[in-house]
C-alpha cells in the first residue's frame, strides 16, 4: 500500500525539489500499478502517471492537502480522472470488439464511481491494526518492523537481539494471525501483501 | 462463480482464453460485475507489485525532470506531456502565402519535433495516415510542406510506415545518408555514438544516397554504412523481427554481445563494460520482453550466453560489468 508518511507536505508545497523527488520515488510504482490495471497500453499507462506528477508539481502551491493521507488521495484521484478520460477517448476512437468495449465500459463505470476519500485507506489500515492488536508482543514487534519500517529479517534480528530463525518464526505466526483475522476480507489481506 | 474466482480474475491469474470467457460471464451479470468492481478497486489501490526496481525509478525521475525542464524552456508547449511518455511535441504552423495563383490555397509549412527518452518508444501519425515509430533515445524533426515535400531529420532509430504518394517527396536525413522513400516500410538506425548507420527495407523501395553513394534497396535488404571510412555493404536479412522494439520487445538476431549492450544502454540508460573484450564478439539470438527489468534481462542473457555479470549502482547511473 502506498505510504507517504515520510513526506513533508509543507516543504512540498513550497516547491522543495528533494521532497518532490522523494515523493515521486515512493509513489511511482503504486501509481503505475493503479493505471496499468485499467490501461492496457503500457506507455500510455506510464504517461498518465507522469502527467499526474507534473500536475502535482504545477499545482503544488494550491493543492488542498494537509496530511499524507489526503496527499495520497489527491494523487490517486487525479490519476483516476486521467484514466477515465483516456478510456472514454480511446473507446470512442478505436476499433475495439464488443468484448473489449464492454470491459472498458465496466472499468469506466468503476472509475467514475470510485471515491478515493480517506475512508478507503483508513478502512484498510483499521483492519490491519485490528489484526495486529491481537498478536503477542514479540510477534507484533517483528511484524511492524518488517511491514512498516521495511527492515530485513537480519536487521530485525540485530535490533531485537534474537536469531534470524526466531524472526522468521514470529513472522510466520504474525501472518497466520492476520490471515485468520482477515479471512472475510480475502482481498484486503492480499492488499497489504500477505498472501 | 465464487468470490475466489472473481479475485483470481481481478489479479490476472488465468490464461487469456479462460480469462476472456469468465470476463464475459461477469460482464453479463450485474451481481458478479458489482463484486468484480469492488475487488478490482481494492486491488488497483493496493500497490501489490513493484514494476520497476529502485534504480529504474531513479531513471524515470531523471527523465521526468529532463522533460519538465525542456517544457519550461520552450514556453510554447501544448498542454501536458503529449501522447506518449517522455515525448515532447512542438508544432509550429507557419503559413506563408505564395499568392502566385490565387485559386490555390497558401502553401503552409508544419514543423514537428519529437523525442523519446531512455527506455521508451513513441509513435507519431502524419496527416495522410503514414506512421513513424521512434525507438528510445531518439529524436526526429519533421518538416511538412503542403503535403508535397516531407523532410525528416533523424537522430537515433525509427521505423517508417509510409503511404505512397506520387506527388509527394519523402526524405529521411541522417548524419551521413539521405534516404528517399518510394512508398514503404523501413527502419533507419543512426545513433551518434554508433560507428555505423543502417537502413533495412521491409516493403516497397527506398533510395539511399549521399555525395558518393546512390543505391536502391529491394525488400529484405539492409545497408550498413560505416561513418569513419564511408564504406558500405548491402546484404539480405530476415525482416521478421524488424521494428520489434516498437512492440516492447528486444530483438537480438545473431547479434554480438557488444551490439546488444549498446541497445540495452540506449533503452535502460545503463553503462555496460566488458572485462574481456573478446566476449563482446560472442553472438546471441533471442527476443526479450521490454517490460522485464534490466536485472532480469541480464539474467536471461547471462544464462543463455553462459556469461557472468555484476551490477553496481552509482549516484547517477547503473554500471554493469560482463565477465
């Protein structure tokens, strides 16, 4: 899941280029993953992402974002609209067969209704937090270091002063707990990279 | 259809045929479609896979910055980035009336410039339906004069699919060679750092010339011109894979590793060295998807060609050493 908590939004608004660079690098893959689910042509899917970044850079002073969550919502909403425009333009222009047209229409409907408010992500996070809260302490620490601090097993082992094997065992246990907790939310479990 | 099947559909886990069949069912049932859309929404927001490695994202950012700056400099740019990634299009439409014959429309000249950065290839369609694909790190300047004369300046590599028009002249100028088209499909490769310029004809007829040469190519022929001594050879080639770069594939047909390295350098913006220069002359044949990361491409080549390589990322570039 795209996490922009490390981004200093105030600096970004002031046009601080290194901050923008950091944002670009943390968000590129997530945004491309999104557009490529809807746009089949890879160069076009990439281009919509580049346009989204360009749009952010040109409007940086005026964007109405105060938190990393609203910045994330801004990026996805902008990209979503670009995808929608692209699909409606392409679908009327090119010679697609009826199957492709139907698929595009289903995607356009989906994108048109998609409300990328904070709620979507908050919900995902709330579910994850719920799963974490039932974990035993060591298990939880290992899980958080791995998923949120992006530490490697070896780094975690060094920090907690335990063996790499113990880290692995705790991770397996944590994932199992998350899966049980989220069993009704199969896609959400995959969403946070657990399946 | 159960939720798991829809989930697998969303995450692309079926072969194409089965995927199509299931998708048709989904599209026909409002309930299934609603479930499909819910799951697809979550999946698309999940960022579950990283398409590009960290160094590749760095390269993308450098491109973004470069394009952004070039847009800033040329303050007469149109809208946003134009149709394709890493491509800048500037169109100047100058109408200069040569009102000699008042019944004729004024002669107008259009100049179109576009370029593609590292790791991308772009295409442009001319008014008459002719199409030009540009490979990575290439640029093209098109001067159109009232459809009577099209003159192109090319740096890099491009594939031309030109609709024949007897009343119009179509010329591609490269560093040393002039290629005149007589209604055809052909590629021209002329990168400044390459020692040679090549042109391969797939269909139709082209004329290749400079102050010394004047040759006409038939389909399936390729001319290779060496810049330093002005010598050239014309040979028959297999044109099956000509222009396969525009399809997001690398074509390596009996190519030396040295030449392959050049193609990879152009596309990925990496730097490739040979520890043992002899290795550069080894030949290799294969087609690789461009969606693949540079690491994967190197893995495939090193596995197939039986070579070793190491990769090192410095601040602005990726260095690859082939052993």
